[in-house]
């Protein structure tokens, strides 16, 4: 026994092992194809950024910045750094830094881990993964609609039903300011029902106060002035332009005037796709327009809109529908006897791979019986046997592992040089 005490992984940070990791890879490949279909290009930004990027970009008075960021001081140079809690701020920083969005608008996506120190539960982790999509330099509402139509296609591709779309418009700064003043007045009038957090936030982020889950505050929240009622003609036209395009595409949605999102950079369009099939964490995807963020982070003003999907939640849904395939380890499993048999099997396996088949050669020299057990457990379609008789005849024995009993009983003998072609025809 080792003296070393084993070290557990961190709370809320999952390991993904086979066969589940295969579902991830399948999903990632499908997502890349889906994004390519709309001309989105991949961007890779660092996991670590300066803390001030997120405090500035996401907003000081947000849950993420106030209590969920993994931040630390770099002991080597005193820099204050943060593990990205989302992609948008980093992508915008990078686009500004590389002068990437002024010559023409850009359709960008990123995929990977993000970090938030939340209380873990189903669908909520401290390291989770997002598919993040950003359309930089487009004023909309055509691109806003494109993003949503795109998402509806993804749900279709994955065979997911029961994901509904909630929409809202957060208007422009002046509209939000007028609403904010009315809202603060409302909150002050009902200060006796506000909990501690609400009182603390009522002057700094009154909109978030309405996002409360506290039952004692629901009546106050329901009677609060709605930002949507403060929208001027231009903002309304933007919203209606989006709705018209969603109608064209046959996409149903509901206006949720209480939808404000947890990040401060949004204006006009905001949306979430929600389901009841994930317990308390039912939001699969959230996004919206952030026309002010590029300028706020030091760039030349340019409009933008985007969204992020929580990949763990998406996979959970996909697995519930039984559609997340877990591919077998290999298609052909080669079993063998003796050193000459092993070496012939290794040569044949290379030929099978040349033909595009996934092949696994049993490693080590165990008996046939345990090799067959491994072959079966691998999920392979066929076992290829190379023993003394096969070497003498120059032909492998092929045993089909997944066919019905009568078929499976039939073994075939296939000349070594025919094997790859023969199997390729039948798998
Ligand atoms: P968000 O709403 O904070 O938006 O996160 C997007 C999605 O990430 C959520 O809808 C959810 O599916 C997933 N998610 C969030 N927190 C967790 C967690 N702790 N565990 C598992 N999944 C989680 C953003 O991040 C924005 N950057 C989206 C955006 C892009 N807006 C414009 N462009």
C-alpha cells in the first residue's frame, strides 16, 4: 500500500469517463457541424483573464462577480486573475485586442470549461462547459432571429422536445434609467417586505431584486413596473422585427417581462430556452444583445448578440431521450494465439484501419476464452481469430458477435489479404 493518501477531485467538478465521454465527443462533433452550417468560426481564448475584465464586463453587482468567481492573486507578479465564469467578455477582449471586428462583422463560437463557485446540484457545477456563440458587429434584429432559429435547429437535430423559448427586451439605457427610477420608487414603497439582499441591491441593481425566489416578495415583484412598458418606438420595433422573423420560421415563444438575465451587459433582446425536465436548473441556453459591451471594454462601439448553452444540461436532456449514442470501443476485435498469431493480428489490424475500420488487437497473451469475453465486452461487431490453424491456412476466422444465434454460429474463414475488404463490406 502506498503511503500517499488518495486525493479526491474537487466538489462540483466532474470527471467524464468512457463511455460517457463518447457522448460528449459525439455532441461536440454534431455542434461543430451545426455551427459550420451557419458560417460560425471557432475562437479559442485563455481560461485565465484579468479579474477586472469580468468585474467590468459582467458587472460589479451581479451574483457571478459578487460571489461566484474563482479569483486569486498570481503569487509571481501580484496580478489579480480569474478563471473565466463565461466566454463573452474574453471573446470581446480578444476581438478588440486583435482588431478583429472592425473590417467586417464576425460570427464566432467557442466551446469549453467555465468556472463558477455555486452550490452544486443537478445541472449546476463549479466547472461546467458552454457552447458559446457570438455575432459581433450586427445591429439585428435579423441576426437575433438567426441565432434563435439556429438553436431551434439544434434541438431538432438532437431530437429534443419540450424546450420552450422565453423572450424579453431590455430596451436601451435611457429606457432602463426611466424604468429604474420608477422601480426604485416601487421598492422604497414596499421596503418592509424586502429581504436583506433585496434591500442591499435595491439602489445598485433593482432589476435583479425582481428575480427573487423569496415567496414573501412575489406580490411586490408582480406589481412592480415592467421595463417592457417603458420601451420607446425604436426598441419596440426591434423587438417586433425579431418576433416577425420567429413567426416566419414557425418558432413559438412567450414574452416574459420578468426575464432580466444575470449579467449586466444586455440591452434589447434577451432570451432563455427552458425545460421542466432538468429539475431546478431548467435553463438550457441563455443569451441576448450586448451593444454596449465592446465600447465598455475599450473598443470602438459595435453592436453584438450571442448566447451560451450549458453542455451538461444539454447532455442530460439528450440522455433522457435515450438518443445520446455510446459507440462501441471498436468494430473488430482481434484475438490470437502465440507470438506469431499476435504479430499477424497486429498486421491485419493495421490493414483494417487502412480500410477505415476501428480495430482493437487483444494485448497480452491470455487464453482464448478470456479474449472472447473482452471481445464481447468491447461492443465489437466481429471477432477475428488468428490461431495456429489460421496461420497455417493463411486465412482468419471471423465470428460475428451481434448477429442472431443462427448467423453467429456460422464462422467464416477469410483469406488474410481479403479480410479488410470483406469486413468493410459487412460492417
Ligand atoms: P448564462 O445564462 O450565465 O449566460 O449561462 C449560459 C448557460 O450556461 C445557462 O443557461 C446554463 O445552461 C449554463 N450554466 C450556467 N451556470 C451553470 C452551472 N453552474 N452549471 C452548469 N451549467 C450552467 C452566459 O454565460 C452568457 N455569457 C451568455 C451569452 C453569450 N450572452 C451573450 N453571449
